[in-house]
C-alpha cells in the first residue's frame, strides 16, 4: 500500500470538522486521505516536505466546453449571438472525432496543471458516436476526474436547439451501458440537457425520465440575459414536475428570484462562469449574491476558453470582484448577504463536488476521501509572506504557483511539472486541429 506524508504544510481542509491547520501533516494511503493532524507518524511513508506550502482540495469545475480548447481566446470580442454563430453553428458541425479528442486532452491536461482535479466536460458537438468515444478517451488519458456530460450532434442537420421536438441523442444509452457504466471510475457519465430554452416541455420531461432511468445527473444552461424572462425555464420545469437535486443549472444570470426559490425548494444546484458571463455581451450579470440570498451556494465554471481562461483561480477572483462591485454601488437587492473570500474557495471545492453529487469522494481534505490534493507554493514572490492563506489562494494565486496536483493519490503534477505527459505532442496535435478547423473558411 503506497503511503505519502505531506509534512509541515498550511492545510485548508474545507471540512468543518478538521478546519484549517497553520502547520500540519497529511497522510495518503492507497489513494485516500488517511490522517490529518498537527503531527502524523508514518515512518514507512514517502515524506514530502511541504514547509511554506498550502494544501487545498483539488478544485472542481462544474461546467467546461472542453472540446473548444484548441481554439482558445479566438472570440474575445464576440457577443453571445456571435459566439453561437461562430462556434456552435459555424465550427461545431465541422469537428471531427480527432478534434474533439485533442480539445479534451488539451483542456483537461491544462485544467490539471492549474489545480483543477475534477471537471465536468459539457460536450455538445458530438457529431457521431465516435466523437463521444474520443471525448471520453481523452478524459481518461489525461488522468483528471472527468464528468462526461453528453450532449448532441451539430452536424446531422436536425433541429436540436430551437423548440426542438427531438429527444436526447440516444447514443447516451450506449455510452451509459457499454462505456461509462461505473460510477466509481475516474470518468463518469452525466447528461448535458437542453431544457425549455431549446426544446418543448414534453421533450424536457422525456429527457429527465431518460437520465433518471440511466441513473445519471443532468446539467443544463438556463437564464442567460434575454432567455431568462423569455422562457422562464425553471418555472416551466417546476410546473412539469422535473426539478430535483440531480439537476445543476448553469449561468442563471437572468433567472428571477422566484425561480431561485424554486431551485432552493427542490435542491437544484447552480454553476456560474464569471469570466465568460462578463466577457460575452448577452449573457448577463453573475448571480452569486442573488443565489446566496435564496440559500443556494453556487459552484464555479471555466465555461469556454474561446473568450478567457479556464482556470478556477481566475474565476474565484472575478466572481468576488464582480460581487463587491455590485454591492458597493448598491446594485443588488437588500437581502443579498456579503460574499466573503472563504466563500469563493468553498464554491471552487466542496460546493462544486456537491453540485456534481460526488462530495463523498472529493471536494474537501477529509479522512477517507480520495486524495485529490493541490499544493500551492506559498513561498513564491506573488504570495509570500502568506499572512492569510485563504486570501492568498483566492486573491492572488495562479496556476504557476501550483507545485503539485494529485488525483486519487497519484501525482499529475509534481515539483511544478506535469507527470507522464508529452506536452510537445499535445501542442502539435492541438496546432494541427486548430489549423484544419480554421482553414474551413468559417467566419470568426
């Protein structure tokens, strides 16, 4: 049984029973956390001197369009409609299985490098079953805890997203039964649902019934700026009787206070993508405070790298800055509670794990949970001297400060370098995919 002992670290466990340790040890046995205390004896363990470093749970990204990674930063000046035209309706139908594969491998590897150990891959350019298989293969190869949220095709000429009467792509049944049948594996299965903003309410009910028959959770976009009041999607789903704790709603920027109450009443979780929501005109204002006022603690999303970065350090910073800006200028309802720095670290860890239904495995440094651990160098010039470790992580840390990343006790990054990854090969394949896609003469 392999044993690792991190010694003399500042430990931010995100577990209320353990709390924070200014100087403590953490023991990993056989991929799980076995002990956390000021001093742990384990003479036969590999010792990792973590003096001056901060240990946090692996970050949890609850919504990423990972397939778009090879076209990073291309649409920084696009509004919401322009993104849909260029990326979803323009380039999406052109994606080959190999483009999905390298996008996922690049995006997942970069997420790990930046301290994200769990990522929900919201995959909605699955033009053939081979595309789904390629996406899953890349998540597995990366070593991330990957949650494959299976969507639909963009290349079959059918109407999937405009008051569609098509049920969810039935390839999801094959994937669940033949490819991702285990919920204990590192890569597991979810549904990327369309919901009332894209389909009829009868289809919404059929899709939920299918997901629940297959035993998988549903993740769904609702409430971007114009769509929120136009469709009132959460109200429609409440009336249809489909809301439940197995549902995560993404963005909800323009959802109403009544809809937030419905979410809270039914245990529905929320995922916000601060940078994408603020960058893409037409999305709306991040709803952190309004969600908190309804009793909902949101998780965080890297969303899409075509208009920003996927790393969750950036998302934490932008989310709290946006909320403070709104609050300071009295642009929030009176009932909105203040948002604290520690809240952001919770959103990026245990709240995210809860939203994905995996809080029993990850999201906090807790005895018995999988050892999904990130070690941040508190000795780096942008962080030292650390006077408040939570503030250092949320307000200043970046991927370059991440010294080590473990998933289930296995190093994915160590001493600041990725482990077992041919970065040059990933670069070459991503460059080839980018060049092929952009050569298809699709307007940007």
